[in-house]
C-alpha cells in the first residue's frame, strides 16, 4: 500500500506560493487554551509546501463530555481522545477552500503533556499539526503511514523550535488511535 494521495491538494505546491488561511476557532472549553496567533502559526507551518491558496479550517476546542460524544459517534470508541479531524468531503466542482474541521480536547491535551513530561505548548503544537495533517489526507493506520506521518510531524515541529514529540516511543502513541 504506502501513502495515499493527500486530500486537499491539487497540483503540487510550487516555491513562492502562499496560503491565505482563515481559521475559525471556537472555544467550548472552560480551561485555558493557546493564543489564536500560535494556533495559526502551527497550522501554517503544517500547510507550508503541502497546500497553497485560500484555505479555511474550523478548530473547536472542547472539554471531555463533548469529545467523548464525538469519539463514540464517529470512531465507535469510548472515552475522549486528544484530537479528531474531519476533512471536508465537498465535490471538487464546488472549488471551495474549506479543508475541514479539527476538534481538540483541552483537558486531554493538558493531561497528556503532564503525564508525558512535555511542555504544554509543545504538545498543543503537536496536536494541532497532527490534526491538520489528517485534514490533508495523511494517516497512521498502517505502520508505513505512521512512520511517514510522525516524520512529517517531527520536521514541522522542528521548524517551530519544538522537540521531537515521540522521543523513544515512535509509533506507539498511535497504537490506540
């Protein structure tokens, strides 16, 4: 198998092409969340070289009850998860810039960062990059896909001056995803 062709990409991105990003951030959490400028920078770093032109993403920041409902409804898995992505599935003839929706569970991200001894901001960046890559069509179901996606995440986070999010446990983080 190998990697599927990423969604949301037409012709290859050429050097010098830019992204005009519109992010609709909806905060439905009672906990502190990152600044909008940080979120935008993490998304833009992920899109760089992978998508150009007008791009719209909705990002919803939620608490455990909402994420638990979404995870059960869409993945048939009980309990909350850190991030879910919903790529747009629009007919190509519509030519709309909507890439899709990302939902991040604020308390799960906070707790994962604590348990994994990671800086909270770095883990937020990782979850945002991870969700955005899913919108572009990347996945981690198969081992080869997981390794490629993890390498992309690590490279993107490095450009943002964050450490490798996987340390010594490459691919293990996604075992239950």
